[in-house]
C-alpha cells in the first residue's frame, strides 16, 4: 500500500522555533515575584548529620525560604524500583553531592551566599567506593534499613546489594563440559554522563489553593508528577507537571529538582526557579553505571556456542534509582543475539558511596554488548574462525528464544550482519593485512516498546485536528513522527495536525520518552484514536450520503463513498454538524499497551523487567588505524546496518543513527566520569571529553526494514540500539590490526600501548 506521509523525509515541525530561538526551555521561564533556588550538597561520601544550622541563612536579606530534610514529609520515594531515597537528606548522607538543604532567594547570588551560611555538623562514617568491596560481608553498610525498603518488584536485596537478579536456562555446567573450547574473560566499562547540553531546570509555583504546577525539562512528566506527589505527600489532583522543550536527555532528564522547587515554593508562597550548574550535573546527575562483567563461554570446534555463564556487577551508587532495571536488562541479553541453550547469569546491582547511577542511552545494553561482542571475537580467534562466520553460525532466527523464554519475532539479526559486512567490504579488508590497520564488527539485540501511551485527537470546526499526547519531544523528532502518523491515518497534510504534548492535566498518560518506545506505543495509540475519529465521521456521513459506514473512506479532508467518490461531504462540514446537531464534538481516543510473549516460568528471580513487545537488531563495522609508538587509535570509518522495521521519517532515522554512532564513539574511546574516594574529579566539559564534529569519523548507514507485525506501519524502536556495538567493533578492529586485546573502556592510548607491550604474555 502506498503511503502519503510514511517513509518520507518530512521536515521537522519544530525546526523553525528551535533554530530561531523561539523555543522555550525551562531556564527561559520567568514569573512575577519569582525566586531563585539553590541546593546545599553534601561534602562527605558517608556521614551522619548531627545538626544543620540554618538561622544565619534565614536572616540574610533577600532569602525567602530555607528547607532541610526535616521540612519535607518523612517518606522514602522512588520513580523506578526501590523506595530508598529522600527528597533532602535526613539524618544521613551517602554520597558527595547529595542534597542536604535548599534556599529560595530574590536572585541567584543571594541564594548562593545563603548556602555558604548554612552549617552542617557531620559525623563521618566508613565509606566504600568499589562495588566488589561493597559486596563483601565486612563492608560498611550504606543502607541499614534495606531489608525494610518496599520495592515495585520481588527484589532480592541484602547487605549492599540492592538488587540481585538471576537468569538461567538449561544446564550451563553440562554445556561447558560439552564444549571443545571454554573462554573466560572480564570486561569493564566506565561511568558515563549523558552530556546533554541543557542542564536540569524547572519552575514551580503553588497557587492559593495549595495546588502545585511545575514546568520542567523532563523526559517523563507523568513520572515527575508521581515523584512530586510522593515526596510532598500530595494527591495527583494537586500537582500538575508541564514539560518544556528538552535540550537533550538520553535517559538522564529525571526529576532531580521538581520536588525541591515545589517544597521551596510551598514555604515561600512564591514561584521558584532552579537551574543546575554544569558542576552539579556532573556530581549529582544520574550517569551510566560503571560495570564489571565476567563471561565464561563454551564453544564447539565448528563454532557452535554451547553455554554462557556470566556475572554482572553494576555500580548503582548511593541509591537504586534505575540501576536494578539496567542491571537486569544487560543480564537479559548476556548471550547476545545468539542461540545458546545453556545460560546462567548472576547480576548484582550494588550500592556504593559514589554518585547515583541512572539511565543512559541503551539502558544497560552498551556494557553487555561490549562484553559479549568482545568475547565473540576472542572465541573466533581461538578457533581460527572469521568473526563474521562465527556470528552467522550462531545468530538468532525467527522463533528462537531469549534466556527468559520470550519468543523472538521479526528477527533481522543476520540481515543486519550481512548488510554491514557487504557494505564495508569485510572479506577483502579482513584479508588485506595492511600494517596496523584493522576492521572489526559487533552485533546488538535489544528490546523496545515497553509501557503504555494514551492519545486524544480532536476534530476542529475547520477540518483540522489537535493531537494531545503525553509524550515528550526530547530532540528525537517525536513531534514530527507523531504528526506524520496522524496525518496518514486521517488523510490530511501534516500541516493540518497540531500536536500538544506533555501536560499532565491536559494530555493523556504516557510513560515517557524513554526506552525506544515513543514511535511504537504512541504511534499505535494514534492509530486507535484516528480509527475512533473515522468511526464517528462515517456514522455521521452515512446518514447524509445514505450509505452504510463500511462503504465510506476518508481522504484529503473529505468523506466519500468508496465506489462513487463524487458522493462526498467535507470533514469541516461534518465537524460543524456534530457540534450543532449530532452528539457534540468529534473526539477520538486511543490507548495502547504493548505486550510481549510471557517470560518462561522458573527462568528468572529478582527480575524487575517485563517481557519486551519487540526486538531490534543492529550490526556495526569499524575500520581503525593504530600508531604502535603511541597507542593512539584513529577510527577511520564506521558502518551501521540498523533494522528500523519501517522508517516513518527517513531524515529522522538518519539523525538517530549518526547521533548514536557519535555517542558510541565517546563510550568507546574517550568518556569517563572519574571518581576518587567518591568525589568526581572531572566535572566540566574541559575535563570530561565527548566527541566533537572533528572526532566523529565518516559513517555510512545501511537501512534494513524487517517490519514489526505490531508496530505502526511496521516501525520498531531504534534510538537505544545504536550505542552498544560501536565500542566492541572498534576494539575488535584494534585486535585485527595489532593482535592486542582491550578489555577495559574507554580505549585510551595508554591502554592500547600497554596491550601492545604485553601482547602474548
């Protein structure tokens, strides 16, 4: 079927506002009488709070409110998994940067001066910064009441392990015994910040009835509302959250300020705006977890994999936040996109006195992919096989299962593998043997489409439409894609669709613009809402045209008889008719919750995830050149074969791919948020390096379209699948070029040089 808007390169509907500066971000907001809020943060990694003296700060001219943990309800909250965190520290701090007190003043300078007048009497406690040390029986206990913390899943927690997930299938020990080769390696990754350019910001205002409104830069306003309600013990009818424009998120735009700003506004009786500094973003944001992954893999001489035994250790930092989910997510795909009957994974999410870890593009997947795809090349080398052939032999097929028992549908793993290898000229370049030049590849499998979305479509009197969605435009092009889907379903131009997004009072519920889900879940909700609109239009038009509703079609703003198109009525006329004479305004409603095939009973324990509605696949190839004298690696070119199911917007897909490759490159060769004794030592963009335009190599995208049978027009979620394969593809290319194996990220020149010097030892 030919589509008018699907598969096009429709320009972004929000482009002009953003390039001209008309787009309003949270930091741009101002209101009459507005105050400025600032946070006093802990200077200790682990300490009891004996006393907080705020009298000098309260008496400073211009200060209108000072709050501590004792001014907030005595509750622990969570936006995600385990109820272990407070709005402001109460009795104890667990990491450097934890909010201890907050101030609202007439300007930012006065607020900062007030913070300096607050005195906190700490009693230092033993701290632990290495998750392996934290797991030992004699380690300092970070959360003494962990056993009593409620959780949103059947959490297994003890000591400093806030979540222990076990996944098993088959008999892993038997699988290892049957193997001709058993390879064991440990791989590590660094702490990675999302490095969004816009910092966290919000504005909170409490009206005369005590109702709180928060404007915030958030990927998930309904989750942000939930956090404010939990921390301030308010009903949802008393809290409204409106998402402003978001200047990048990548999983990190969470509700870090909303509750504190609202508390200050409640105490001051005036609007309060808060904007984090870049230093605060680095020391108190929610970066990707540092990880340590050990894999023991068995294989036959012909390359057939027989078993994978894995241990995952993810550093959660001082609180659980998203880490139980990211840990379990990585563990779910420990065998990679391969058929392995015998798998056993022990995955530990561990408290330390480091900065809290959270979600970062890929949600647990990039560390897993780094380990799995490096291990595959090591096995190929041991067996004397081509890494491409090893993956082709073991790659998943339609109907295969994840370790959890979930059935794999619409599988494109081998399609992306072949497409990337062919475009890169794999066979020729693999045999070229150019000095210190190499080529490597890596594959990735990940889930998408979790959670629910609601959409309302209102028909306006002139035949145009207003689409209300709780999703957020975070730079991914979601607003444009949702407009295209609505326009396609309703038979109008994209310009006839007005999109209103992310207001918890005005738009239907949406879980958030996270987890590669917006196009899939909101797109399906739009199709359902549009079908509801069509049904109402056809019922009204059928009476006027004297035919049955099944005989009608909707196209170009006109309802007509399918076999006699000259018999028609404009949608605008029907809209007016509905308002004046028939049932009232035409409003379509659509709610969608995707469901994956169930998890197999007995395969998981302590598992916080549900089944994935769909799976998506990606293969990347990297070409590198290594300087043997310095260890410096130059990435010459990247190739990315990405299955998208169906590209709704071709330009948007390209933007996602190239952006994902840039982030994958940063994860691979430069990014590392360094912490020493719990203190972040590189909290600026001068010292925390991310790729710039001059660092990103030439890249080629190969579009693979294997439609998802449940996705809108076959579309799949792709945003997070792109980051994982870049690092192992580069490391595998370095090994091909030099014979030196890198097991720790980032791949620095020092690590490459050391690997070259110790090669073969």
